[in-house]
């Protein structure tokens, strides 16, 4: 399975959208500052994830999520 996910940092009040085959490991990577964009931006929490059967489907969805504005992201999170 392939996943798209959204994580949130309360310290910086920001969302990050990504793609992974292992969301739990990826969240750990973000929280251990192993990702350039998310490093040193506080504790990250998983607020959304969705599974896909193919890598292509997941990457298409990740791109769609990255284009959404904050209000749309928050609506998506609330609706799950």
C-alpha cells in the first residue's frame, strides 16, 4: 500500500503533506529531524492519512493536497 498523509506542528501552526509506504516510520523521521523542510519545527502529529493501491494514485493525490489552501486542508481533516 501507498499513503498520502498530513502532519501538523502546533509549535509553528503549519501543515505538511507527504507520501510514504510506511506512515509511522515517516512520522518518526519528521520528528527526529530527518526531513529538510520539517526539521526543527516542533513535534509533528499525524492528522490525516489515506491509502492507495498504486504509487501513481498516491502521488497524484499528494500533488492535489499540496495545491489546497489551508481552509481546504482543515475541511478535509475535519471530514474524516
